C-alpha cells in the first residue's frame, strides 16, 4: 500500500479551504492534516502536523504564500510547497519558483488534476500550469529592482513620500528616485498607476 501524503492547506478564505479539503480527502492516498488562514502560521503548523506538501494561496494575512514557500524551503527541507491561487500572474510564477515552490496551479484546476499535481510534487517533480508557463515565458523578466519593488509595495497602501521613506528606512530623495524609475519601467505616469500595473503583473 502506498504512503498517505499528508497535506497542509493555507488559505484565508474558509469556504475555499473547506472545499479544497473535502475534495482532496476523497483521494485514498491524500489526507489533509492541517489548515491555516495565515501565511505566518504555515511553517509551525506543517512541522507540528508532519505535513509532506503545503498547498498555499498567495494573498494571505501575515505572510503571502510566496514568502511562506520560501520559509518552508529554508526550514523544512523535506516538505514541498504547491501554490494554488486565483491569481495566475506570470510574475507570481517566477517569484514562487525562485522562492522554492515545487508547483504553481490555479484554483479552477479540476480536482483530479490537482490531486495528481500534489502526488507529482510529493515525488520531487515540478508542476506548473501550462497556460501560465507560456505567459511567463512571453511576458519577460520583472524589470524592477528589489528596492523599487519594496517602495512600490508601500506606495500601494497610500501615504506621502515621507511616510514611505520612514517605512523603508530610506531618504525621501531616494524614495522619489525609486518611484520615478518604477514609473518609467511600468510605462505609467503616476506612482499609483505604477503600483497597480506592477501588482497586476505579479511583480509586487
């Protein structure tokens, strides 16, 4: 008899989490052993439950799924991460793979395909939604530097240049320079537009 694959589900929407758990538990070789609603609870819950594979949403409180995958990769080397998200953005795919995730699929993946993706990830294979893989190849690299990404992320939540500068521990002049560069790279005319475009492309 094959080993039962122990799963952790991380999604801040309880209904989605419950539906995924119900679908995956129908598979004889899969068992959901932990569920969390926050990204910063993933590592401890996975360790305590003895999870083999973590299924992670991207947008969660505490820590997003990509950063949670990076933590899992760094602290629980035998545990695999599979991003399961509504947000099929090419930039997210690149960031997830760079963070150590073993797979990336969208939430409307049929249940049988999702279960198969879990098995393949557990076996050490990489699973990527084919449509998203194609988009990622054609969309090009993220042009933003880490600092530009950080400043744009803060700009999304509003606030003056002074407020942003305080949050990222940079001078106001440096923040203005980063914002100006990011606006140019996104082909927009304001920092709000630049932040929106970067978010839509999965760069931040």
